[in-house]
């Protein structure tokens, strides 16, 4: 996420002989276009909701994706960015630093929209999602068990990257955003290799980044659980032709829930009770993993790295600047210990939260839905692409009749 207009010096200037700090005048050279980004994002969210819910148009959502890819991707250089937004907010909230109103609005608008209309942002406004939607060529079905495991990765990345931002460890995921080189036209390795891998995988696996990597998508998925309006495959009585299930490459279409025997229901109840009883164990194990991972994570903090280099007498530019400033070693040690303790607490909490989220996923998959005779859509997994509308024969018949 570019934050032009909010440029500030984060570190004191090095005290080298005959060194002059260069003047930075980005505010006078580059205009702040954040208000235009907010206006355009709002417009895309409104148009996407109308196209998806009122007109139920797959072609309309495709054209919107193409427009979003062009505008938000290539013109505005991947902004709003689903990778960078939440890390900026996490850093500001944890450290009490100022978060510009424009950045806050770019972060919250898609989430507010998800509370009313689901993941419309993913369907037309997100440049990363639009690129994957337009590149998808042929669907390879991922086994259900593997799909459930991979769904946990965005939650894990959300927690880890939020902890990194809050603890001053930087924004590691921004350096691994696979589609950024395409938007900024910079194909330096090894990021270009990662981009090529995701593009090739995306030809056969629908939206691999959105489904199995995007941390902001995990937030949108959570908000969609409480959406006021959720997608339905057809407004007519479902004929159970299975075409919508076959046409959805994201696993969002759910088959009818059949009536089961009493023995099967009892078995399901016992499984559900077992999962609920395992929640404390999952919280403990998750917290334990986070606790033991904290030292490795804290080593990325600049004060911890600097203290290590100073104590091992490494000749680096940071060490030379530290010695030239005449800073106190005790102060550096105190800052490093504070960073390590903060990382320890954050990583332990992240581990516990991840354990809770993993159990919530298992319980959600194990619970019995109400008995239905028609196909339905899991709104939290739906990217509002409209593929099921295009596949449903009743929808096609309805639109042909309207014409």
C-alpha cells in the first residue's frame, strides 16, 4: 500500500562527517489521490452488488473485473491492496500511531460491504482477484480434505503478519505478493518466479491466492458470515441438475442435505461433542507453538539484529552508525528485550487464536445443516463471480424469457 503524502523519518539521521540529509519533497511532487481511490472503490462495490444481486449477470461481473484490473491494478498499481492494507492498520492499532483516514476507509469499505452483500470486493474491485478470475482456464478439483487444510493458511498468515506489523518486524508478506511484479512491471527474480508459479497454477486452480493465501480474504470471509443478503443460485425452485456445483470452481456450492438415519445423527453428535471438548487442547497447543516460534520471529526486529551484530562485533553499516552516534549499549539491550517480550506475547496469542480458528473450521464442517432439497451457496466461500448463475438452466431460461 503506497502512502504518499504521509512520509516521515522513522530513524535518526546517521552522524557521518560531511554528510547532508537530502531533502524529500514527495508531497509537492506527487498528488495524493487517496480520495479518488475511495470514491472509485465505493463505486465498484455498489456496481458489483447491483450486477450480482439484481441483474445476476456473469458477463457483468467479468466486465467489472476487467475494469477493476485495469484501474486498480495497472493504473493505481495494485491499490487497494489486500496484502498491505491490514498490516498498516495492525501496526497503527498496536503501536498507537496515526493511521490516515484514507487508508482506514480503503481497509473498512470492503468489510462493511461484506456485512451487507458478501465478498463483492473479491468479485470486481480487487485487482489480484480480477487477474486470477480472468486467467482461469480449466478447473482441476482439489480434494475436499486438502481444501479444508489449505483454507487455514490465510488465517495463519493474517495472524502472523498482524503480529509482525504490531511488533515492528516489518511487512513480510508484501515482499511475497505474487502478482505485484505484473502491476508495477518489475520482473526481478526471485519474485518473478513466484509470479510465474501462481499464474501457471491459476490457469488450472481457481483463484489460488484468494482461496489459500490472501489474509484480507480471511477477514472478508468472517464478515460474510453475518451478511444481510446472501447469494442464491436461482430464484426459482431448484431442479437439482448439479450444473451449478460443477460450474463453481471454488467449492462454494453446497449439495442438498439428505435425510439421515438416527444412528448417523448420533454418530455426528458424538463427533461434534468430541471436537468441542478438544478446544482447550487446541488453544494450549497453538499457544505453545507460538511461544516456541517467538524467538525466531523476534530475530527479525531491527534492535534485536543490531544487538546481535554489536555483541558479535560484526562490521555492518548499522553497527558503524550505532557506534558513531555513541548510543548506550544498555539502552539498546533494553529495547531488544522489550521487542522480544512483545513478540513472545503476540506470537502466543496468535497461536491460541489459530487453534481456535482451526477448531471452528472443523466444527463448521462437522455440524449438520438444515435439511434442504436444493443446492445452496456458502457465502463465506463465494467470490461473487456469477459462474453458478451462468450454469443454471433456470437462470438462462428466465433471462431468455425476459428478452
